[in-house]
C-alpha cells in the first residue's frame, strides 16, 4: 500500500501494537506479565518492614520506585488498547470483559501505590532530601514530593485499597453501564429514500449540519432519544457522584473540587480568576450569536445552531485534504509538530471512519511502551471535524515530547493536556484565516473560531455550573431525571444569557464527560487549556519562530510543575491573578467585531 493510500485510510492500525484485537494472545501475555509485576510489588510492599531511612530501606524504596514506574507504563499501555477496542466497536463484549480486568489490576496498582506513598512519607525530611536527590530521581522529585505530601489526605492504605477494589464493580461499574446505555441509542434517519439507524456518534455529526432543517430535525430526535434513556442515565450519574462523595467524606474532604484541583495541579485562586474572566466574554459572544442568527434568518440561535457553519453550502472537506491542511499549519509553527502529524497519518494512528457501532466523541490515548498514540473520532468532513482532528493531534504531539521522561514525569494533568490540543486547533485556524479568499470564506472561518470561544467560555461554563450545583444537591440525596434537567437548563441560561431560543435539557445525559470516573469535573480543564493556549499564542506571535522550542520545554515540564509554576517559569505570568486571563479572553473574542461587520455586508 502506498503512502498516499495509507493517509487516506481512516481506520487505525491496532495490530501493530497487539495483533488480534480483544482475542490477541500477545496482549494477553503482556497483561499477564503486568499482573505478575503488580502482584510482586504489592506483595513486597505489604510485607516490608525495617527502619525507615536505613540504607537497606532506601535501596528497596529505589527498587519500588523503578518497579512502580514500569508497572504504570505497562498499565497505561493496556488501558489504552482496551479503550480503543471498546470505542471502535461498542458491541465487543470480549473487550468489555477486558475492561474489568484492567480496572481490577488498576485497583491493585493503586493499593501498591498507596503503600509506597506511606513508605515515602515515613522518611524524615533530611533523609527524604538526600534520597530524592540521588539515584537519578531528580527528574521525578516533584512527583515524589507530591505523593509524599498527599498521604495525609488519604485513608489508611488498607481502606484506600478496599475502596479501590469496591470501585471496580461500583464506581467504575456505573461508568461502564453508561457506555451500555449509549450503545442503546439508535436514531431513525432518512437517507436516499431509505430509513437507516444512526448510532449516537453518527447522529451527533448531524447536529452541526449546514442545513438548518437537518439540524432542527436531528435536534428534536436527539433530545427525544436521550429523554428515553434519562432514568437510566440518572441512576448512573447519581451512583457515580454518590460513591465519590462518600469516599471524600471518609477522607474528611468537604469540597468536591478538592480532588480535581489537585489532579490538575492548580489552586482555587487560579480557577476563580479564570472563571471570572470567562464570564466577561458573555456580552461580546452574545453579539456574535445575534449576528450569526441574522445570517441564518433567525431571531435567535437554537442550541444546535451554535456549532453549525454559517451559510447553507459549506463544502465537505475530504480527509486527505484535512490532513494536508493540518500538516501545513503545524509546520508554519514547528517542523517537529508537522513531522509528528505526518507520522500519525502515514502510520494510521487515527480511527476516523464514519460508520455505525462506534462510540461518540473523540480522544487521543497514549501507548507509552510503544512511543505512539492513537486518535479516535468520527470524521464526516465538517470544519468542526477538522478542528477535532487538529485538537487530538495536539495531544499526540504533547505525548511525543514526554515519551523520553520517566513514567512518573509523563503524568501531566488534563488542563495542560488541553492547552496543547487547543493550541494546535488555533494554529490550524490562524493558517486558514490567512489564506481565506473573500468575505464569505473569512466569515466562515471567523465563525469557527468564535464557536470555540463560545464552547469554552459558555458551554463549558454551563457544564461547570451544572456539576457544581448537582454535587451540592447530591450530598443531600438522589436527584431525579427531571431535576437534573432543571439544573442543566438553569446552568445553560446563566452561561449563555438570552442568546438562544432553545436549549438542551438532556445534555447531562448525552455528555460522556459527566460519567468519567478517572477525572472528576471533566469540564473546567478545557476552559483552562483554551484560555492558557490563547495567552501562549500571544507570546508566540510576539516572539516569532524561536518560541517553538520554548513551547516544547513548557509542554515537557507539564508533569513536573504546578500550572502556576509553568506560567511563571516559561511565560513570566501569574495565573492566580486575573490579568493574564482577562487578556486571554479579550484575544479570544477579538474577532467578534469583524464577524458582525462581515455579517452586515452579507
């Protein structure tokens, strides 16, 4: 097969990682070896005694550090592979069975990690300083300090281990149940005179179709489909939140944001400064939406119009053309970034085929043992699809920069991961805008850019408001589906103001992010990443080509610093104060006036 044909192939290659899919004997052997490694570590850590800080103890602590990092890398590899299998075919029951085994092993790994952290904490400060600075541990000293300090926030290791084991069939089990619910979504649709059944992923692509009649009809059917599953979704969401709150209570935590803030290595001051600035985008974005509504012949936009393209005849962008556009845009900023994208297309790292049976959404997942990533999406040729593809390739580039670091130092948080991805989106958008030929093309590109601003400053803000209020009420008891819909509407109306004529009350049911158990509050990191990357783009524009290397260093450090330290060291800014965020928001909405003027001309 030629390179050109490889690029046009929209199915990823998983066999190069583990041949045979969910029945792969190579994967089974790999996983069994990983199970043995984790079991050995757990056994040694449980049996360990001795004086904390003596030479023998410190030697063993070094061996455990190395062993845990090997196990972590292998576990990530296994989790990514099974996640790819269940996403490409939601009816792959053998892959679902593997999911439970991976989660069970992850729980045992967390037990070993908790015991290890207690060992770290048992060292005196003086002995800790000596040990962490020796044996090549300087590159992971930040992570080790983080783990050492976190011990006081946790239950005793035995109880944390029990909670992890119970989570497999409880906490994580409800998240897997949600995937089963998603697989039930089958929406009838008329195409070429025949009725077909669309999966959730296929139907979602119709919601931003250029034809308003298609959007309106799918919007109605989409809402009806999720209404039909609302009671099941409410059960899953309530149980996930209930488990989380009970565990937090046992640890003595009274703020559901405590864990996500720690996971994202950011302070509450930084979060508050960011959201205060984001709320300032409401007025200009309302003006943008009003102008867009006029272009569409409407008084106000409907919920499903926000991400629709302006104009009725937006051309479908072939996959190969999207690949070339992205490579070119990346190359204008960084040859290394372009080379990574070219490799991803050429070696078939991307699952993009538009077919039934796939889960909705998109993601990039890392295979650290192979030094590769895999990207999942459903590509139908819309400008939004091109943005998603660039977004996920931004994640892939970030992963490539940390692959050479020790596994602990590769563990960067979601908010800085979203920085790399939205920065990549911005590169593609800027390049296309520079090449725009005529007012109509420029208007469409400005619309795509402002869609992103609305998504991160309004839609994501609505998700955050909903989830914050949901957790407050969930602490007092279960919420019925009707109440969840009320909370969702309240949050959407507050975040969007009066900009829309219709809403999505079952968004809480249709959005996977509310059901993820690995990262709670899977929303504010997106806005952080968008606005942080917007601020980074301003620095890049001012500095010129030399900034690309500094950008690489910033991304490489994302697993070794807090976000406040990243901002200070690499950009010279304070992220826990409002100035940086206000400037980023102003840049994000800077296109509104031009969009409105072009809209009036049209």
